[in-house]
């Protein structure tokens, strides 16, 4: 998703990127996710679990993207299904 959101094929799936300031969000993808383009950041659930009660998420910001872990009860994160 990071490759698509930032229009940059060099971002790997597992990588944290601490300087995305030269990149811009893909407006059509952001709109499809239901996120306001004026947002400064947002998070999406990843596809990896960290245990029975938590899972990884990816944060997408204007200046960086990074991974974190959160409890599954957090309803502020969005779910995206990606099909091959």
C-alpha cells in the first residue's frame, strides 16, 4: 500500500521511511479509502498479527511512513482488503 499511496515503487513492504517529504499522496487512492486529502496522517491495519490481541498497522504521514503495533480493539484504524 505504501508504494501506491506515495506513488513510489522504491518503498518496500517492511521498510519504515523517515523522509517522504518529496513524495505526495495519490489523491485517487486516498479518496477511495475515505480519507480527507487534507489529513496530516492516517493508519491502516497490516496483515500480520502480533499475538492473540494485537496486530501491526502502518501509519502514513506527510513526512514519513512507519509500522507499529496496536490492540485489535482500536476502532480508529481502517481495514483495507487487497486482492492479487
